[in-house]
């Protein structure tokens, strides 16, 4: 790929964006300012990757020359450094390729993860809780933060439904592949004859919407308050702190009761509602993506099975790319790197093919 031409274009654009940031009037429009600052950061990171790649290539060239020299000690030192330098080139090239692809405007966003128990009753609710903990551990490993927005516990200690908010750097970029049906195959604790049961849990990862993204008019809402249900102590049992928000134009309903006040629950419910509306809006644009990419980042069809967790064989299979790994314990402990990296590489290859095809046309 001709990186030099693309980098030259990015340098010109970076200069334009840097100039616009210096204009105080930019920040009078919050949405526009957010978009420009995100683009500035992406361009800066892309150019830094290019500079690092060029530096490594220059070091390799210099070391190759030194390795041919008459100074045996210097030649040996230069030769010993070459393998590590050469190993860094394909890694940087892969990162650079991804950075040079047309930007997904949602990749820098925080995300909401909605986890719902599907087929399998109590066992599905228990696995929903395990997936919640998996994402919490993954977030912790990446230096992200998680916030519990709402849940509906099951009688056996699992969750019928739970919603997490994940904040940090490029959260949606790494979590977007998790949307879909997660299938678990194992012997439930309540199974007396040792039979393997199959249960499902549905995961939806939504890019978090800001108020500037989705404008919701007060007359589009019906807000009801009611007594919170389930466990929660005296506060939950004695106050009408639960909030249900109905979005009249779409029929969407969000209920939050885990907060300690009506105000907090209303804020959380609106936060979830905005993200659901934003995701529905973005889903419409996904129709122009390739079939491969739609499969990787979610077509919006929540019935699509994406992954199977087989406990007896300690095996996880991602059905979208045919990847099987036996690191079940590690993945449930939050180590999703192997799965995410493979999905990203597949998506990048598809997008690069699309870009090259478009350029030829």
C-alpha cells in the first residue's frame, strides 16, 4: 500500500483541523467541537504511528549497514538488534492500516452493554451474570471504568437483565464485536444426572449517545414513578424511587430502579434511552456496509448466534470467523484480546479490500 500519499493527505488535514481548534467560535457548537477534537486526536495518533514506523525502518537500514562493517563488535551489536526491530514493522503497519481506514465515528465513544438472559431459564440468568463479570474484568484490565446502570436479578443469583456503562479510551472500538447471542453449553449445578444443557444470553453493545446526538423533546416522553421491586434494603422498599420512561414515538420503554433517588434513576433511564435511539439510527446506515462487516459488528439482529462457550471441553468458538480457542477460563476472566484482535483483523482486511475496490472504480 502507498502509505506516503495517504500520510501526505492526513498531514494536510491535520493542519486544517489544528487551525480550526484555535478558533474560539468552534466551541460554541458542542457537537461540532466534539467531532473536531476526536478527528484531531485520531490524526495525531496516525501521524505518530507513521513517524514511529519510519524511524524503525531507518534504524533497520542503519543496522544492516553497520552489520556489514569492519568493526566486529559494532557489527555484532547491530545484528543482534535487527530481529526485534524487524518484528515491530508488521505490528506498526497493521496499526497504521487500521488508522488509515475511513474512521468509524463511534469508535471513540463510551458504551452501554445490555445483557439479557435468553433460552435456558435460571441457567441463562446465571450465565448472564458471568458475562457481566467478564466484561467488568476486561474493562479493569484495559483501564476502563464500569458503572452499573440497572438490573433485574433472578431468584438464583443471576440476572434476567443487566445494563453496564463502560467509559475509557476507544471503548466502543473494542466492545462492538460483542453484540449478538452468546450460547453456553455445560452441566448446570441443579442437574442431577450430569446432562449438558444449552442456554443463551443476548448482548447488545450500544455506543453511548450524548444529548447533542439525540434530541428528545419533553412531549415525546411519559415518565412514571413507582415502588422499586426486589432486594435493596429499607430504602428501596419504602420509597417510590423506580422510574419508567416511555418514548412515545418509538414505543421504547426503559425502567431504572437501582439508583437511590428518582432523579438518579430518571437520569440513567434517559441515558439508556438516548443510546438505544442512537443505535437504531446508526443501524440504518449499516446497510451500506459489506455483509462481512455487518456480521462482525452486528447487523442489529439480536437472534444472531455469534459465540459458543463449551465448558466440558473448555472451548470457545466465535462463529463469525470460525475461530476456536481453549482458553475458556482466561476469557471469562476478562482476557478478550485473542478474540477481539482476530475480529479486528478480519474487519480491517474486508475494509481494505473495499477501499481498494472503490479506488479502482
